[in-house]
C-alpha cells in the first residue's frame, strides 16, 4: 500500500514538473513570435514614407509622426532584446506583459493619427494574449490595451468630421467621440470575451493533452515488455491528434469571426464563400474531376481556408474598405495589396496538420484573384499554374461578389450571376469550375432564398 502511494506521488510530481516546463516553453515560443512582430513594426514607418513620396493617398502623413513611430518601434525592439537576453524566469514572465503592452501602445499611437485609420486592429491585443492560455494575462494586457485605445480615440477625435448616416448632417467631434468610444468598446469587449473563453478552453485541453501524454509515455515504456499494448497506445495518440486539430480549427474560426465582426457584409461574405467552396468541391468530385485534389481532408481544408482568404484586408485602410462608390486607381492598387499581405500574415500561422493546411490557406489568400487567362493579380498566373485551391476560391469569392449587395453596385440575381460564369468561362474561371457553378444553380438559389 505504501509503495503504491509513493509511486502515485512520484507520478504526480513528474506530471506537474512536465506541465510547468511545457507552459514555460509555450511562453518562450509565443514571446519569440511577438518579438518578430515588434521587429516587423520597424518596417512600417519606412513603407509609409515610401508611399508618401510615391502616391497621393499617403501624401498628407506628417513626416514627424513617422519619425516618432519609428522611434517607438526602435525602443520597443531594444527593450524586447534586453529582456529576452536575461535568463531568468521572472524576466520571461515580465517580457510577456512588456511585449503585448508595447504592441498595444504601438497600435494606439498609430491610431492617434488622423491620416491612418485603425479599427479592428485594436482587437490584436486580446488575440495575442490568448496564446499564453492565461486569463490573468489577457485581463491585465486587455485593460492596458483598452486604456491605450481610449486615449488614442480622444487624440484622434480632433481629426474626425463625420456625416450621420441617418440625418445626413455633419456630426461634431464630441458626438463622434461618444459614438466611437461606445462602438469600439463593444468590439473590444467581444474580442476580449472571446479571447478569455478560447484561452480557458485551450488551457483545459492543453492540460488534458499533457496528462494523456504522460499516460502515453508510461505505456510506451511498458511496450518494451508488453507489445500487446501497442494498439491501445496508438488509439490514444490518434485521439490526441484529433483533439489538437479541433482546437486549431476553433482558432481559425475565431480569427474568421474577428475578421467578420466589424460589419455585416464581411461576416456574410466569409460564411457564404465557405458554403460555396464546399458546394463546388463536392460537385466536382461527384462528376469524377480532380479526385486526388478533393479528398475529405482537402475539402475540409478548403472550407477552413476560405475563412482566411481576405485576412490581408486588415492592413487596407478602413476608408477604402468602407468607401461608397468605385475605387480610384490608387485606391484599387492599395486594395490589391491584401493578397500579398494575407500571404505574409498566414506565414506566421503555426503548422496545422504538418503544414498541409497552411499551404492551402496561403495559396487561397495569395492567388484567389488570379484569372484563368492570366489577366489577374498578383502574379499574372494562367491555367494550371494557379493552385487548384485558389481556382475554386476565386469562383466562390466572385459568386458571392456577384450576388451580394456591395457599396457601389446592385447585386445580380442568381440567374444573372450564373450567366456571368457562362460568359467568363475560360477567361476568369477554369471551364470545369464554371460548369460546376452552372450545375449548382438550384443549390445557389436555395442558399440565397432567405435573403431574396
């Protein structure tokens, strides 16, 4: 009896020690990721200065503001390097708060300018802090980020002059300030609440995974003597991997929800393209096309990746995204950068399913504006040079673009949208994919029936 108690205590001690080491390792990995983000901020003032000197859109940016922005980035980077160089546990934990609060300060300073519009980027702070699996960290950094955001809004109010969408009259700075604080606070609280819930879920599952991994380690040791335990261990490992993929999928869904949380049009676009891409993929597979590319796993990757295809629009100024009317040539060029930005942002995504999902998501974000005849962007690829996932994404994105109400043109009926695919087959769209959309006309009608 006594030996069993001693054995149990030793096992508990090993688990707690391993758990502590795992959390410290996660802290170090996330600290390194955020440090890279801080280093990346050094390039933003340089890019804005180049844009200021080469385009009319950014010409109004104050050079002094760019100098101060670069100085802030430099000081953030220096502080991060100094703290990360001190090999003490307390310093590693302090680095967590320093780097996230530095990012909050940077975003708020960026938003205080009247020339650069910051909106959903304020939610970056809760999103970053949830990766530490700590509700306390999220609470402290989010409070700091919220205070910084409010100060930024007050500073920005003197630049704002808005027209009411209800009365058509210009609203005062004080009225704008009240509306901005309320709306931004609601969005920030939603991001904060979502981050808290995800962190708790992640921590709970992470603890379960560590505990289960401890059991697996013991079983693997016994396998040297008892080979009949092999199938049991394999089943547990498969179950663990399934749980991990579920967690990763929920993270992708959270990012998509944050992207779509700013306005209803974006939210519906994300949901509709996810439905359309699954519809087209299953139709192609049902007609015996691209069997190697349309496994159950690949179709699931396509549906998940579609939620991130426009992630690069985070860096497109809100004044362009929300503009009523057609974009100017310069504005259109800025809008086109979202493909390149999306590719860069998704390169920071941790590997999911050994990187197979990451490759699909990056291809969809980067190439979904390429045309079958080579007239698209950003690379001007043609035909099968365009990744298959991006060719389906392009059709899904355009299909929703044709049907939904945009800010500067009336939506097409489903019949007219299908006719567009007939006309653009072999030009914008791969012929077999265009034919798939045409075949799915009744499904498209059913999907959009509640909105008609």
